[in-house]
C-alpha cells in the first residue's frame, strides 16, 4: 500500500499542475454618455450602459471593432435597465486577451467612440 501512495500523490499533483485554469478577461470603457463592461467569466457578453436618461433615447447604431472581428447592429434598443447586452458568444469572438476593441455608438444626432481596455 505504501509503495502506491507516493506515486499516486505525484500523479495527482502533476495532473493538477497541468490543468491551467482559463484566464479571465475584463474590459471596461467610459465616455461622456456610455459605459462598456465585459467580463469573460460573466453570464452575459459585453454590456453597453447609457449614463443619461434612456427613456427617450431611441434606436442605436452600434459597431464593435476587434483585431480580426467586427460587428454592426442597427435599430438597437436598450432594455428597461438602460443597457444593451451582447450575447456571450458574440462578445467572445471580439474580446480576446490582447485586443483593444473600439465601440462606436450613434444615437439621435450624437455619436461617441469608446476604446475598451483590458483591466
């Protein structure tokens, strides 16, 4: 029994060491009217918050530009809590560890660009 205990402990330690946990990615950006948040370990994808009164905001045009991927959406509406959430799958394509995505938002007669940085 003792002969097997030491090799078993070594195998368990090696298996645990070889399993590197997936690194989390956190992105945050803020402009005058918008805040963008993405956490790779969250249930939602990128969330884009309007910082003013969103009741009469109207439809949005949103473009996200990553290193290799981009996505454009038209006629987007914020939810009742004042933000729009991209799906986890949509966000994972763009928000990788070394990217610096840009989020362009147009609403009414205004527009802003957020440079989303990894934190």
